[in-house]
C-alpha cells in the first residue's frame, strides 16, 4: 500500500454572489493519495474552514464542459476560469477558480495517482476496521 501523499495548491478564488466581496479570497485545493477519488476545496481560516469534497474526475471534466448533476457542479467560466457551484439546503454558493491553478493542481494529483490507478491506493481493510471500531 503506497503512503498517503498530500498535494496542496493555494489559489485565489472569487465568490460569485451578492453577499460576497469582490476581492479574491485565498483557498486551498487539496488531494491526498489515500482518498484517490476525492479532492477538497478549502476556504476560510484554520478556525472556521469549510471544505467542499467532490470527485477528482468531476473537477477534471468540468474544466472543459459542464459536469456534475449533484450538489457540486463544475463548468468552464469566462476569461480562463472554472466555476464550482455547491447547492445545499442553505442555498447556492459559486466560486470562480483560475484555470491555470486547476491545471497545475490536477497535474500534481495525476502524477501521484494516475487515472485508472485509484484502486491501488485504497486500503479497504483499514477503512472497514475503522467503521467497526466501538465508539
């Protein structure tokens, strides 16, 4: 089982709603090889961080065409950016992320875990053991 290796990319994002300032906010795109199908977009401070988890493939697909029928949707934006929209009971939030940042982040992710090699990085026995542990 390969060791879990993190990939983190800090980038400026813009919230695209009436409640948010026009100034960019810094966020992190995160990927860890022992969760090979999932990426995280983390926004906020260390004490009040929010992390949106969604599929690495969804992020890659959404760079070129609208993708994601569920809570998270990713689509190409204008002027070299990608839009990530999250819909929940509390409402809809959309951020704009520079395409260049996503390209660099995804290249690092696929260097760690190539497409099709995700199952080699799963430890299902350890995951099952954690689920069965008493509280």
